[in-house]
C-alpha cells in the first residue's frame, strides 16, 4: 500500500509543479489577521479596503495547501 501512496504523491507533485515564489512583504488575509489580532473575515475586508484606497496592493500566487495547488490572494502595504 505504501508504494501506491508514494506513486500518488509523485503523480500529484508532477501535476502541481512548483509553487510561486512569494515576494517579500506579501501576506495572506489569515497572516494579516494574526498580525492585527482580528478574525480572517475582518482582515480580508480591511485588506480589500486598503487596496481600494491605494494603501495596499494585492496579487494572487499559486501555493500548495496539503496536497493540492491553490491560488491565494496576498496583500502588502504599498510603498
């Protein structure tokens, strides 16, 4: 059975490719929530308001969550 699991892991790794490299300063809404001591939804709304006002920028990066690739929005303060 472990050979089958290893095979599946190799197949998924080949399908996913490499995750995007996330530039310095970009954080997910969850990371901002931890930093601000707020809930994720509150932090996400604040980040989106920051993007609308020009105080933050948003980019979507491909990351690996568990064994699946996901596109996740990342935010950072504008310079």
